[in-house]
C-alpha cells in the first residue's frame, strides 16, 4: 500500500480542506430534523396502514475534512440516513444542506452536478459490483455517467485510480470474481473517488470483510482522506471499526441520534446509557452470561420496532436508569458539555437533568440485572461527583444567594441517592 501512496493525487479544485481539518472547521453538510418514514401498505387498495420510522428527526453537521462515525444496532436507521444525505432517498421531512445549499428536494437533473461531490461506498463488495463488467468499466463508469473526459483518457485515469487504492493497474481487464473481498472493496473505493468527491459516505465499508482485511481497508480510507482532503461519514454497527478513524461519533438508536461527541469525550466520559452499553461490549441479550465479565452491560431484549417506537425516550424499555419522565417525555438532544450533545434525562458522567424523578420503572430494574455491579457503582459515583462539582460552581457563581444554591445541590444529591441504590439493589437480587 505504501508504494501506491507515492502516486500523485491531485487535490480537489479550490479545496481548503487541510486548513479546516481541525475539530470545528467549516460545515460541509448540515442536516436538520431529517426524517424518512417508509409507508406500510396493505390490501388490494394498498392503503397506508402505518409507517416504518427509519429516521425520525435527526440533526447533525459534517465539517470539512473530518470523519464522522455513525454507530448503532442493526435497524436503527444508519443506512437510511446515509441514503438520505447522499440523496439516493427522498426525505419525508427536514432538510439537507450541502455547502450551504438546500438539496433536500432537488430532482434528478438538478442533483446531477451534485452527484460528483457526494459519493457512497457500500457494505457488500460482492453485490455492489456488476459481475459482467470489467473493473476498468466499473471504475470508469462515473466518467461516462457525468460526461467527464479526464486528462489523458479514461483508461489512464482508471489505472491511476487503481494504483491509488493499492490495486495493480494491469488488472484493468479483469472481472470482479477474480478479486478477493478486500480487493473488491478497493474497487468500490476507486469508483467512489473517480470524480474527486468532497464527501464520501461509507456504509459499513468493511463489515463484509475478514477481520484481518478490515484494518487494511480502514487504513486505506484514512490515508486517502489525508492525501485528498476528503470528508467522510463512516457507518458501522459497533465502535470497533470507527473508533480509531473518527473525529466525532454519532450514536443512533431507533431512528434518533442519542449522543454526538468528539471521539475523546465519547470514550472518556460517555453520557448516554446506550453509548455506554455499546462501548462495554457487543450487546448479547442472554441472561446466562450475566456477570461473565464485570465491565459488561448487556441489553435486555431486542430493539423495539421502528413502526411503533416506545414513548418518551425510545431507549426506556431497555435502560437501567429509566424513570417515569423517560417513559413520558422525549429528552431533547442538548449540548451538555462543549462538543458533546446527548439526549437523556439521567445522563452518565453528568448532572442529572431530572433529579426530582427518582423512581425507577420496573423494566429498568430488570435491565439493571444485566449490568455489572461495577458499572452501576461507577455510574452512581460519577453522577454524584459531577453534581457536587456543579453545586460548587453554582455556589461560587451566585455568591449572594449561596445558601439557595447549596440547598438546591443538597436536594439534588438526596434525590440521586435512592435511584442509584435502587439500581444496585436490583442487581444484587
Ligand atoms: N425501503 C424500505 N422500505 C421499508 N422499510 C425499510 C426500507 N429500508 C429500510 N427499512 C426499515 O427501516 C429501518 C432502518 O433500516 P436501515 O437499513 O436504515 O438500518 P441500519 O441501521 O442500516 O441497519 P443494519 O445495521 O442492519 O444495516 C429498518 O426497520 C428497516 O427494516
Ligand atoms: S435514563 Fe431515561 S432518558 Fe436517559 S437513556 Fe435511560 S431511559 Fe432514556
Ligand atoms: Mg445498514
């Protein structure tokens, strides 16, 4: 791969991406209130009887030069989100802006010039390449589709792209079946890069590959980003793939973003219980494995259906911290710490947002049985510590009303204790 890196790769015209690669660079893509509801139709008349709320109101932005990782369990709407932002799907609601331009409802013709700038890499390198076409034809197809004549001709450009992604340019006339999974994914990457895109959305780019090959392909994406100043949205179902390459990570659950933070904050102090569960292990809903490993958080049951998502916080049917307010009121996605947005009434590593609501739901007690004692204890401890610090800060800030502030803080501490004890009790049963 390192040999190929010597191949010269022209930077994108007018790109200032290297300057913007820092955390809070210029926004390339902005998504607001984005929704995709797939209608469910029944009967002869095909009347709509309901809808799959695959993506149900999400807000985020992608900054120039960054990698945004998107993670979440199967069916939470990651691919739908990817297809919405690349406009392969028509949104049901909300807006998508690319470079400040509203592209939410652009028609096919209006989208054509945009197609050059936004490319997608798909999960399955077997089905995403036409078996009857040579890789030369496959990688060269975008030039044809866009009516672009590269300098030096299509063949030369395709061969250059093949070497950029670490393939032998002499294999131009071979067919997809002559390549391994990892090589096929490189072909997919070469095709996506053909037109010098600004944004590449990679939907589980390595999950169909052998674990030993996964790192190579991820590293290739990483190298290409640096050399070409690309911006990535990389979708994965767990954190293992995106943890090393993402600048920021969005965690999705049932069509919503529940936490969005820079990588460092997410790893050192995740705030959403679901993020914590994703980080602790791959969720295995098997009570027999309870206590196998102390840091584990196993999630109870399956992800609920996006046809009828749970009320309030959608995670409340599986969350070990869920209280009444979680069942009734949807928590908004709020920036609780600079660079860390979270949608939770009782976040981890942060002050409780609804400290008066202390009675755990019975489902929460059941869920807590699958959470390691250590995790529960740490959770109670960090929340109490954050509350104490917050109380000190507000005391200092509001010196004239210091009494009130400390009273409020004491009340908060009191309020928190029973909930935490309750959780631990549940686990000791
Ligand atoms: N074209 C469609 N028509 C109806 N429902 C759909 C369609 N595409 C996706 N869905 C549903 O929308 C939900 C979200 O699907 P999506 O493929 O976006 O999830 P995902 O997070 O990418 O999952 P996975 O990790 O399995 O790839 C699922 O319940 C899925 O069944
Ligand atoms: S504590 Fe409540 S709001 Fe937070 S994730 Fe659990 S159920 Fe949702
Ligand atoms: Mg998917």
